[in-house]
């Protein structure tokens, strides 16, 4: 009886050991199996993780604010300042006057039909070498153009009381086609018949030009008037 009990106990222990071994083997066997679902899930996780790991991690960039650049004016090369051309030299042609000043002076004394002919008289008289004051004074005395020109001037453009042909209205005083022709004709006569012969003063011109004893004083009176204006 006692022996039987011992054997039974040993067998029980052996059985327990065998069961334990069997269970261990089963666990190891199960452990070695790979659940396909788990693998798929694992792969998904890994792929997801890989995708996440492959994503470029962008660090937040600081917003770049474009600075307003102040415009600095470029220096322009200073242009060379050209000096102003010198004023034309003053050219005095008679009595310390320029031709313009002399023309204006004569014009201030010329009225009626011969008003404004100062430049023509001054220019041509100086060209001939005739004193423009004497020439103008004779014209004013002979024509009355200091106030109102005579009919000889108005009708026949004779500004010096000259005689010749063609006659004005059939008379002895010469007729000219235009007032310009009359002025030039008078100055030519004064030069050719007086200045060219050495008669270049009022005193030497007077006795030949007019028979009046007051002619010389009247011409000088006009000259003084011209100078004063």
C-alpha cells in the first residue's frame, strides 16, 4: 500500500512536469507564429511612421519684412557753367552815340511825313561822311516837317527844297517817286555839291544853299534842338 502511494505520487509529478513541458512548447510554438493581421497593422504603422519620418520638418520662418529703402538722390555731375558771352562792345558812331541812339534822337525831331526815318538818315549820312545833325536840320527847315511837312514833301517827296527835273507839278522843284528816293537824293546832293567840295559847315553851306541872311542861324537853331532831344 505504501509503495503504491509512492508510485502514484511519482507519476503525478511526472504528469505535472509533462504537462508543464507541453504547455511551454505550445507557448513557444504560438510565439513563433506571426499573425498576418498584426503584420499588416505593423507594416501600416511602420509605413506611416516612415512617411512621417521622411517628411521634411520645416522650421517656422520668420516673416521677412521688406525694409523701406530710402531713396538717396544720385549726385549729378555738376555741369560746367558756361560764362555769359561778353556784352557787345559799344560802338559810337557820332556825338558819343551809337547808331541806335543817334537814330532815336533824330526820330524825336522828325514828324509828319518823315516820322520814323531817323535810322535811314543817320546811316546813309554817315556812310557819305555827311554830318547827320546838319542834314536833318536842313530837312526840317526846308520842309517844315518839325511840325507838318510842306506840300512839296507830301506831293513830290522832295525833302530838301531841291530844284531839278522831273519837276514837281511842272515847276522847278524836283519830284521823286518815293519818300526814300527823296531822302537819298537830298543826301547825295548835299555830299556831291557841298561836302565833296569842302563845304562841310553850316557857314560854308549857307551862302550857296540859300540866299536868306537868316538861313544859317535857323539851321543852328534846329541843330541845338536836335542835340537837346
